[in-house]
């Protein structure tokens, strides 16, 4: 199943400026580190979300989405599928506009809940790959 159509992907890439990256730490070998750098290099504000609340790529980290004291447009999720649904529910709770589950992160029930709440959701995709494939507009 396609979990987002190309117009939704383009919309998220173009319209979402502040991206909370859940699972982002200073571990440069993790995909979240490189994708966050990619987003940042394309003009997006990244917000690290990790229990250690580390500063990453010069941006203050937060332990949870609820700790972020400003609006977040997109919640980019780099956690295992079995943990991702709770993050999607938190994204709804902070009034994010979109949720993005990274490659191999799949939770059909979370997709149903999140889209029913009015958020755009992209699942099992990478924004860096999609940016290069589709462009932001």
C-alpha cells in the first residue's frame, strides 16, 4: 500500500519548516543524524527529540515532543515501528501538521489515527530521498 501520494509528500517537504526529529542524537552513524543535516541544509529548522535532549547540529534538543516550547510543523520519526504509534499520537497532541515515518517504520493503525485527526502522514519513506526524487514543490 502507498502510505502517501506524491502531492502529500511534496506538500510536507514544501510547507513544513520546523521538523522535530524523534530519535536524533549526536551519533553520526545513525540515519537520523544525516537526514537532519540534509533537512537543515535545505533551510528547515530541525529540533532534536531524544531522551538525552542533546544539542545536535547546533539545535537545542528536547526529551519529548511535549517539551518543545514552540510550534512544530512535521514530526519525523526514527524509532522502531512498535514505538512509532505513540509518537504519532503525541504529534497529534502537540498540533503538528504532519507526521513522517522513516524507511521501515510502518504502523497502519497509527496512520489511520493520525490521518483521521487531520494530519498529513507519510510512512516508510525518507525525506532526503523524496526531496531528491520529487523536489519540495
